[in-house]
C-alpha cells in the first residue's frame, strides 16, 4: 500500500495502518474520480464514514464562546517565536524560480506576492 | 449482470488483477473489458450491492495497484454499469477523451495535502500579532470573563481573525508547492483543516515535493501540521485535466 500519511514533526499522522491512512483520502474517493452519466451510483447507505459528514463547521455562537474561553485561558506571558511560514515560503519560491529559469521545473513560477494575492482573492477555488 | 467499474486504462496496461480483492462479495474476480485501445476494470455487482466501509479500502487498493503500473482514469467510488455492453459502449463513446486523459496523466501522480492548526498556538499567535485583540482579551480576563454578550462579541472577532489566517496560511502552502505541479485543485473541505489541496505532479518530482513539505513542516512546527498522502491515483484530475485542454 503506497498511501501513507507522512509523520509530521508536531505529532499526528504516521505511516500506520492502511485503514488509518485511508481516512485522509476518503473524501477524494467519494467526491472525486470520474462520473459517467449513464452509469449509476450505488446507494452508500451502508457506509459509516468518519469524515464524510465532517463538513466545514459554520461559525456559531458556540464557536465564538469557545474561542473567547480558550483565549482567556491562554498563557501569553512567554516569549513568542514568530511563525516562520512567510519567510520559508519566500525562500522556497525563490529557489523554485531559480530552478525554473534553469529549466528544471515545469510548473508555473510567479512572484510569491502575486500568487498569494490571487489565492486569497479567489478564495478556496 | 451489473458491473462495478473501478477505472479505465490503456488496453496495453499490465492489469495485475489476479490477487486483488473486489468491492462486494468475497471471491468476486476482477476482469478487464477492452474496446480498441482502452480497457475498463470491472467486477460483478449483484442486485442490491451496498458497499461497506471495507469496500472503500478494496476500491482504493485496486486503483493504487493499477496506478502504480500505468496511468488510470479512476471512477468515483460506487460506480456501476448495467452490463458489459454498456461499459464497452462508454469506452467507444468517450475513446478520444479517455485516451487524451491517459496520455496527460501518464508519469504523474496525485499528492494530497491537508493542514490543521494547533488551536492554542494559532490563537496565541493571533493575539500576539494584534494589540487590540490582545487588550480586549486581557480586559475580559480582568473582569472574570466578562458577560456572555461580551464573550460572544470577542469570540466573533477572534473567529474572523482565525478565518483570515487560515486563508493566508493555505495560500502560503499552495504557493510553495504549486511550482512543482502540473495542476493543483482544492479538494472537498474537511473539518478543522485550513487547507485540503491535491497536486498533480510528475512522479519524478516527488523527492522535490517531499523536500518542500519538510521545509514547510519545519517552519510550522508547534503551530500547524501537514498531512500528506500519496502517491495516489489521480482522483482530482480526471475532469480538471480535460478543462485545460
């Protein structure tokens, strides 16, 4: 089985069982793939799928109260390391642009600011 | 007899079907139905077939095994044709499109990336970044939590900040990985994940892809995690590829 959820440094995931890894591709198997009009889709009533009903939760009063409570309990006294994501992505895309210039990559290379801007304004596409 | 359809392939695919478990009853064999240059992989689908959870695994295993041996056009799970003739008719009707798809998919794999924030780290980072929110949080804390309407109002502001940060972080992950991909496509939303995106990448680019993922994980340590799956059959790119023709 070549599916694996690669272990992340912040815990969670890991090579694990095939069924455990299946969890992360269930919505692809069920909601992607080719659909052919003249073929039918069998009833999936028999399937108890953990994540199929895990749609994005619409924000609600309960959500807001929960955020307020969690923020109230946070210990913010310690020093904070700024999250390194913007810097690392800047570096990654610079490297990619260089490699593209050398013909090593075929993907679209654009200025990171343009890409971020497009993604953010287009929403989740 | 109705047929459960797993995928379409080139007729020349090695089709290692012998030891694969089918969707449905144990012992059902998988067969190939060919028409000119194309083949469909099917198994008998008795009346009233009701797939079980284990059938998801069977379907995935069939597609993965075949995808590792050559390009496939995966069907959505649960696809059933009325009989062999209907399968052959579809291969004939769509021959041009399916051949084109297989050509474009050849040598490529799908990698799926999901990301989820560690909630306390996210909230802490947002408060650290936003003096107004931080001050409000402190004021509520000093007031022993504040009234419920005050909590709701503050929580709503935090929820907005969370949403904006989720969008921003998703954009960063896509920006980092997109240069390596022929295509990318957002996958159906999954709860608690700020991103769920699939990339169609050359099979030869996987080491580069994994290296960028590793860099992202380092940058996100303690703040968010990335869960990366694959190589997968190209579930997310069997209509998107046609759209770019």
